[in-house]
């Protein structure tokens, strides 16, 4: 199954972005295509910045199992409820599309997601 995922971090951005890319590359190997990482402002207008990317993967995991695997990866990278509530996000991975079904429509409307989606489509050609 094809899935489009969004990756973001606002804490130790460079190191966390490289770590999550390495984890995902180890899991999905040649079945993953990444966009560049893009520096963005927080959507809530807060301080600091995020680094975001999109990736396309191909997997035999169900949506539920894939979502849980990403949640486990986020925790392994240091994400917890308390820090997330305070706005500190070491790693955030969201499934934007699984097969033909889209999720998180509000994310699809963000300018950086549109730009990264365009890049991802060009890389897949």
C-alpha cells in the first residue's frame, strides 16, 4: 500500500530530522522517497521554527499498524505528552494519505505541504 507521510520537528531540528530519516530508511529501504527538509514557522504563530518533509512509502502494514509504528518511533525519538503539550516536538509523523484515502485535510491546505507535495510528485516521475 502506498502512503504519504508528513515529518516534522521543532526540537534539535537537524539531528532529529536526520535521525528520523535514518529510521524510516532502515524500515522502508528503497520503498521510500523523501522530499527535502523545509524550514517553516509554527502554524500557531509560536516562536521558533520547524523542519518539515514529506515522504512516500510502500508497505504491507495496515493503516492501524503503520500509525502505531509511527507513534512508537516518535516516542523512541523522545516525544512525550508533557513536552508536546508545551509545544516541544522532537518528532511528529502523520499519515496524510493511505492508499486512496486522505487524512488531515487541514495539513494538505498548508503552503509548505503543497510545495513539498509538488516536489514529491516530481521525484516519483
